[in-house]
C-alpha cells in the first residue's frame, strides 16, 4: 500500500493516507514535478503509459510523483527520475504551486507540487510501466501544441508549463 503525505496550504504535513483514497477524496497532498532540459534548451517531455491510474497516454513533464511518508521531497525526485526515465542528474528547486483537477474517472488531483529543474544530455532508459514515449521539444513548439491540442497534455503540466517557461527564460544559464 503506497501512502501520500497530506499537507495544508503551507505544505505542513497533517497526516498520511493511502494514495488512491487521497485521490478519491481530493485531499491536498505533497507531490513533485521535474522539468529536464538539454544543453540546447529543449525540454524533455514524457508520454504517460496508457495503464496509469489517471491521464494515461497524455504528455507531461519529464517526471512527477509523490514523496513517501518520511521521505525528503528532493530525494524522492531523484528516486522517481531514475525509476521512470532511467537516469539521474542534478536537480534544483524552481517553485511550488497548488492545483486541483478532477478527471473523467472520478479521481481528483489536489496537490502541493514542488517543481525541480535540471539539465541532461545523456541516455534515457524509460520504464515502460510508467512511460510509453518521450521526446525533446523546444518551448515554442510546446507552447503552440498546448494552444492547438491542449487535450494531449496533463492538467498539471498546462499549469506548471506557464511558470517553468518564465523561469526557464529568466534563468536557463543559471541551472
């Protein structure tokens, strides 16, 4: 049984709960999203595996998940990046945001999301149970695709991408 960390709007832990129950009830819980760029400034997208419990087959940021109870968010980000995409690289905190989205299957994502960024140019070995495909795209192509085909992307990606785009434009050379 996998548990998530329930938090208040300030990211203070208030308990834990089984992951699916938290998503059924729509309770605010801690999560993280990773945005990896290559040295050309292109962003690494992943397409979620079709069997994921929500948003299967949709495109999203490089990696996202939940820290386990007692697990540091950054350590969880490193762990899941390796498990999903088959590599590790240095990660830096970028920003946090809260979002709430209800999906067709009745599950609710209500997350305090910690966003990390990094740069990576090496080999990628995706975990096929988590990821069905991946690609590098420049920010302009992603922006255009989000406008013409928003249904191809996860809800949290649509929210975070606007912020990561500004963050990237202001600090890419500092990553």
